[in-house]
């Protein structure tokens, strides 16, 4: 009886600890959401999202330059990273490469995934210094592309790996080439996973500040060409957070970022569910 | 027929080139960083740089010891806080929570894993920093500005929660039910089953989750930069400001890039970040291989 009691007490104790730790996690996360939504919504106005700062006054006007800058940076970067990533992910399959080579590539991609984004930033900066060009939208896109390639590639790779062998063999037996099978069968079958990977990369790219801090620079104007430097929402928050008069703008930018992340996450769920219908089990 | 073969040939070769290019990127980053940090490595031996504690770029002293200690402190404390809390939460979500609670919490955790680090930094700066300054530090009888190692560690811990939790949930879910049922049927309590069956069977997954959490905390730049204080001295207490490797690059690139030797020192810092991530990845592969052999079912 003595032993049994001890065991039951241990069970109860750990259950309390678990609930406590879940409360800590959810509590801290609710505080973050609460802070951003409450402060962001109160500093949000039509002016904030439709105007750029007036010349010479960073704190006046709105954050339109940041919103557009973020979109101009993240969408092309995700597009390029997708094109590169899909080629690598398809090529890593057994049909094309011996497994030692694909394992090696996967290993390098895993390391690249783990490399802090600031390293990509400084890597691109070195190349920029070497070429003698200043900060620009283009450099920011390159940095974000490098950051997103491993993320998008690895998650696409995981879903393409799951395609049943029978499906591939079916395509081969009808006389299609490896490339045709990869592009027409694997890509379609793994489409939900590919989409989820792309959205994951987009979410990571749009929120990353460290890689674009030196590469895309900062500007109060909306960039007119890819050689202009541009602001983005994360760099905007980073530049404004410490000034009390800049905090409303920082909060508004954080609010918009949070909404974008939320939209990406929800649409990823809905779209993958929708496209799963077309997948052959 | 020939057109199709040609397309197959061109397509395959294009894919090969892109793959090789991306793998080469890994070496390119490493070699370029090494090449650019050669200047500072020539002026001082690497041991001096790593273990000397004076960071005075103007005098040509690039002792990285305070910054390395700061990085180890913030990352270490963050993980010490985050690992038990996230593990217990994940266990509760998978094993104890009712289905409905589970279904609502999971998407929420996924969203949180995607929240940009700069947003965490902003919230930490405006909420946690005053909290540490006015309540937590006085409670320990210390005076601080709130911008300190402790605040940075807490911020990192909160950032790491969703990563470890969601990966742990995935690996707990993958354990066959029969394994748990076997343990319960011989009279083990639920916690005993978790402790002796679930945690062991999912050990590789849990280790992978912790390593990923480590990577995130170690390389985090922006959020840490916003709350750590940014002073490269060896911190005497947790409530003193410090500096981490990644954060140093972000705060100093503007002033240091003009002078070759100082720029080279920053490149060395980036190289250290890269090498540590590389070593931890290798460690991860080795540990996972062993763990999979040790705890297979």
C-alpha cells in the first residue's frame, strides 16, 4: 500500500507540473498575441497603411514602404527558391541519384537550414562589397532566397519521398522518361506537401530581419527599381522599437506581420486539405 | 522521340547543376568566411582571440571570450528553462489532454512556431524588460536596466517552446499504441508509462527537437540584440548586460565594416557560428544513429 501511494503521488505531482508548464507556455504566448493585437490595433489607422513616411521624418506618415518592401522581397525570393528547390527535391529521389549522393546533399541542406540567417546576410554583404554595389532590393531577394532554399527543398523532399513506388513504375511502364515522370507524376502527387513547403518558406522569409538588415538596407520610399534599397516590416520594427515615439509604428508593423503569418498558416491548412483530394492513395 | 529524349537529358542535367550549385553554396560560405577572416587570424593566434577577454576593436584587441560566454549563458539558460517545460507540455497534450483541447492547441502552436523573431523581440522589449527591471531583479535584490542576459534567456526560451513542443508531439504520436498498452496492462501508472516507455521509444525524436531548439536559440540575432544590452564584457551576474555572437554582428556591422581588420573580426564571428552549427549537425546525426539503435521497437 505504501508503495502504491508513492506511485500515485508521483503521478499526481507530475500531472500538476505538466498543467503548470502548459499554462506557462500558453500564458506567455497569449501575452505576446495580446500585446501585439491590442497595441497594434490601437495604433492602426488608414493613414498608417496607405502612406509612406514624409521625407526627412521617419516617424511621420505610415508604414506602406515597409509593407510593400516586405512583399517585394519575400514573394520573388520564395518564387526563385521554389524553382530551385523543386529541381533539387526531384533530383534527390532514387530515380536520379545514388543514395550516397542524395544523403550528402540532404546533409548539406540540413546544415544550411540550421545556419543563422545573419550568416546569410553577411555572406551576401561580402559578395556585395566584392562587386562594389550598395544595399538594394535585389541583394535582399538573393539573401532571402538563400535562406529559403533549404527550408523549401527539405520539406518538398520529404513529401516527394512519400510517393508510392507503384505510381512511378506505372509511369515508367507506359514509356515515359525519368524527367517526365518527375515533372508530371511526382510533382502532382506530392502537390499538397510542395505547397506546404513553399508556404513555410514564405512565412520564414517574410519575417526574417537578420538576413535583410544589411542587404536591402532601409529607405523611406517605395522602391522604384530592384536596385533601390528598401525597408521591410521586420527591419522597420528593428529600427523603431527603441524610440518611444516610434513604437506605435513598430506595433503596427508587428501586427501586420502577425496577420500575414496567420493568413499563411491558415491557408496552408486549407489548401493542403483541398488539394489532398486529387492525390492518389 | 528524339525531342523527348533531349528534353529528358537537358532537364536532368539542369537539375544536377542546380543541386551541385546548392551543395557548393555550403562550401562557398565556409571558404569565403574563412578567407575573409584570415586577416585577423594572421595578426593574432586563434587561441588568443577565443580566450582573451578584452574586446577593444579600436586598439586591435578582438578577445571573443566575453561574447562566447554570453552566447553560452543565454543559450544554456534558455534551453534549461525550455526543455522541461516544453517536454511536460508536449506529454500533457499528447497523453493527458482531452481530444478537443488537443485539436485546438496544435494549430495554435504551429502558428507560434512561425511568428517572426522580431515580434518576440518587440514584445520582450516592451513587456519583459520593464518586468525584469521593476519586479524580478529587485526581488533578487539586484539593480538592473532590464536589458540583460536573463531577459535574453527568457525571450529565447519562449521562442524555443513551440519548436520543441511541436516536434515532440509528432514523435510521441508516432509511437504504436500497443507499446503503451503493454505497459499499462501490467499495472504501470500513466506517468510511469510515459517515463519508461514513451520517452524512451521517442528518444531520437526528442533529441532532434532539442538540437533544433538549440540551433534556433544559438543563432537568434534580432530578438537577442533587442534585449541583451549589447555590451561585450564578461557578465558577473545574470542581470548584467552581455552580448552574443550573432547579435554582435548585427549591432557592429555598421561601424566596423569600414576598417579591414575589424571587418575581418566580424567575419570570424560569422565563421564560428557556421562551424558550431556544422559540428552540432554532425553530432546530431551521430547521436540519432546511436539512439535509433539503442531504443528501437
